[in-house]
């Protein structure tokens, strides 16, 4: 059974939109997800053929609001490259 909650949402920015012309799309994924799990989920949800996946861990940043210090949590992104002919 495929856990569809591993892929949280697609990332839509100007940089990612330019990559979509090359067949690359970016998704925010769960921190425990690995490449093979993400590949299965993307292929089942969007009915496409995945060529490769690159995973990126982004560290959380420290932020201040007045005297209070806090931390923004880190995220994990997956850049998915699709086979030719799929979008």
C-alpha cells in the first residue's frame, strides 16, 4: 500500500516554473521519505513515469520577534524529473 501522505504539496515558485520546461517538478515531502517511496507516490497520484529524483534537506532557520527567539522548522524537498512525453 502506498502512503500518499509522504508528498505534502507541490512547490510553485518562479524558479521551479522555469524548470518545468525541462520536465522537472518540485514537491515538499515528509522528512522520513526516501527516493523510491516518493517515486511510487508521484507515479500513482499523477499517472506519470518518473525518470529520476533529487532530494534536498533544508535546515531550519533561527528567527527573532522582539526579545523572543524561535526557530522555523526545516523541510525536505524532492525535485522530480519526468520521462520525455510526460508532464
